[in-house]
């Protein structure tokens, strides 16, 4: 679907602005002026992750639905190879890039009163090995280390195999509802076992993406009947309810439970939006919708093309600029945010394009989307 890259691009861009905002407001001496509260819209970087996960479920389910037996193209081994080659080489390259940046700037390895502090201590063997083996997302001590956004790479990599080994077999045998229910049950079970910090409910959001694909192009009678729902309206209403959910969830339940409620609603809104966009495109409408036109606009698609690399490399760049340079300028929070944005984005784009062309593109033949 032509709009997918646009969604990915906007999601990655939002996550970058989330971290720019985090570093800018870290100044304890000068609280931001009241008008800068508008920038609080960038507070919820995990929403961008939720969108990514739903889109992943949607994209991986599309080719499965073209097979009458709902089988993975080429079987499990080829699926595992494609996913590993698509995700892991850029991840390792970004991990190496992060090590270089951390090695060059010693201030990134010391307490600074900024979000970078969650990575400390920087170089420990358990933390390093956990990142190399992609298991760091299952430990509170390792999850945020080295390059904090990388915890979601490990999470999504694990979900891929949950998809292939558990969710698809259940879907084939019992149908979509039990598969989605199982995905959320696994997430809730892991939360109950004390792993709420690892965002296990993302497995359920991935399953919602699978449902979005099935409603869009599948042949399951129950899901086909759902095509008549005004999914664009559902998506808009769900997105409008997200701020309400943020306020209520934060007041009624603490920590991971609040995040789960908020991100699940974001997942529902994304699911509905994917269905609406898909059905509009497949209907062969003579004119593209405003949303489709924007998502397929060349600059937005460009951001989508490099979105994975952008997501992988942006954090150490933002941290270095904020801690090594902006912090010493002794400027206000809004000015720090503006300066960091202006300086970081060209660097992020340059590094992202380089990673995309040298590391991602050689493995594109293994893509399944």
C-alpha cells in the first residue's frame, strides 16, 4: 500500500521530536514558559512506537492473506531469514555508531541531569551482551542502556516469531478473534508476571495490525462484513479520545497500566486508519483522499524510506548536540529546543540516508512487505 511509508516516516519523525523535547526541558534552572506547554504534544514518544507495531502487523499479514492456506511465503525458515536480514544488520550498525559517539564524547558517559542518564553506566558487559543478543528489553537494568530507542527493535524482533510460531497457527485453526485474544492475553500475562516495563501489550497491537490487513483484503466472511464500517470516522474518533485516555489513565492507574490503555487506544486508531486508507485505495477512487495525498507526498515518503535508519541513529545525535553544545549556551528551554532541532535534523538525515543506502538497501530483496 502506497501510504505505508508515509505513516512510518511521520512516526519516526515524531519520535525524534519527542527526544528533542525531552532534552530541551531537562534544564532544572529555567522551567519553560507557559506558552511552551504546546510542545508537550511531543511528550508521548511511545505512541510512535505503537503506530510502528500496528503497521508491522499489517504489513506482515498482507502477503500471508494472498496464500489460500494462510502460509508464510517460503515457510518459517525463509521468513526468519528475511526478518533477520531486514532488521538485524542495520541495528548492529547503529549500535556500532552509538558506541563511536559515546566514545568520542565523554560527557555522554557521565551524569548530566538529562535523559541520557538512563543509559548509565554506559559500558558494562551484561548490558552490552544483552544488546548484541537482542534480549535487553526484558531487563529493567539493560532496557534503556546504550541507545534507549533500541529496546523496541528487540521487542519487535521477538513479536515476529510470536507471529510466525503462535499467532498465525491459532489464526489458521481457530480464526482471527482467538488469535487477537491470545496476543493480548500473552501481554496481560507478562504484565502480571512483572514485565509491564517491557510493554508486552504491543503483541496485541501487532495482532490488531493483522486484523486491519484481513479486513482490508482478506476473505474471512466475518471480517469482510466489517468493511461496511466507516473506518475513517472510527479512526478520527479514536484519535480524539487519546488525550482523554491520557488524562484518565494517568489519574486512575499508575505506570505500565496507564501506558497500556493509552497505547492500545492509539493502536485501535491506527488500525481503523489503515483499514480506511486501504479500502479507499483498493476501491480505485478517481481522486486520492487528503490523507492519502499527504502520506504519499514525496517528502513524507522520503522520510518513510529512511524511517528505520532514522529511528536507529537519531538518539545519540540528539544527546550529543544537547549535552556537548546546547547545554553550555545557557539559553532558555524554547531556544534550546529550536537550536537542537535546527542542528540535529541535517545530521540525522545525513546519517540516516547513509545507513539506508549502505546497509538497508542491500537487504531489500529480503523484504516481505
